[in-house]
């Protein structure tokens, strides 16, 4: 930039140091630098998000349900075969199915931490909380195990039997739907308990409502996908995008405050320290 821009000349630096008015021509440069810095920060956070398995899964889920929403919106307009909209709908359906299969592959062994937490649920003193927590986790683990069986049926490793791979997966989703119903009840129970408290629990109450809302959206999605209560792909797609965004936001790296460097402490032998007066001050050597 020219010498009239911010910090480009000694006079410009003196203006900044003394707090003098900076020419308006400097601000576009500053704005560009701020935008570039924010973009680089966002890219760094995105890289950190994709570096985590859970972050990649939620990102894929967001795209998956975006494709489902597009499939549903295309179905509302009833496109003719061979039209551009029908081609877009076919591509969106392919992306939706392939992403669902990829996420199912990476879901293996996710039930192990849930199963390990079941003894903690049985140790809860309140009998109502104990039953609710156990049912929520047990049904979630059941969903994952049945989902694995359906996956193996899709691969033709296990025989189909009375239920094909898709039918077995739909059975597992019914358990996932039940798990989210219990999850919504648990969060609402916590919300009413916090509301009755005399302390200021507004933040905790809001967190409970958000989590309950997420569980209810998941109930809508799983009820449709399991054929328990079908609604529409467009509605389910948008609901899935909302829940995926909530999960992505939880996985997004938190901004860290700038670290303040601690003053360095240099150890010295007192017998070898000589204090010399320099310009009214003290210098150790």
C-alpha cells in the first residue's frame, strides 16, 4: 500500500501511537486485514472440527439431511422424468443414501461406552431418575446393536430372514425413537426441577429446553425413518439439519482467550550480584 495507509510510514505509526485521527483511506485496508484474519481463523477451526471423528460424522449428517430436504422439496413439485429437477433429485437421493451408509459403517463400537455407563444408571438414588436414565441408555444401545445387524444383512453377511437389511434398520430406529422420547422427558423433568429452585438457574433451564427440543426433533426424524409415523422428507430433512447444526456447534472449537506471558524469573547467586546505578536505576550483573 501507499504511504498514506495505516502504519505504512513513520508518521502513520506516530498517529497510531499518539491516538491522532487516522485518514479514512486507511480503513479499507484494516477491514480487509480483519476479514482475512477471520477467514483464516474459521479455516483453522474447520480443520480442527474435521480432525475429530464426531465432528466429521455430524458434518456428514448435516449434508445427508440437507439432501433429504432437497429430495422432499423436489417431490412436492412432482418433476417430470428427465427434467433438470428430477436429475437434481436423483443426485440428492444418491448422496443421502451413500452418506447414510458411510455413517453406519463408522457407527460400529459406539455402543460400548453406552453399555459401560449402564451400571452408573442403576446407582442413581432417585428411582424415577434411575429408571428413565437406564431406559434411555439401554434403548440407545439396542438401536446401535440392531443397526449393526441390519448393516451386516445389507452386506449379505447375515441372512435376511423375515426382515431384510432395511427392515432391520427400521426396527432399530424405533428403539432410537423411544430413547429420544425418554431423553425429552428427562430434560423436561430437570427443567421443572430447576424452575422450582430459588437460585438463579436461567442458563441451566435454557440448556434443558434446547436439549429437549433437540430430542423432540429426533423423535420426528426417527418416527418417519422407522415408518412408525411418517410425515414428509422435506420436514424431516429440515429437522435433521437443525439437530445436525446443534451437534456441529457443540463440536466447533471454542475460542481461547489470548494467553498472557508470565514474567521470567532468573535465578542468580546473591553473592555474585553487583548492583550498579545506571541513569538513576539499578542494574544487576
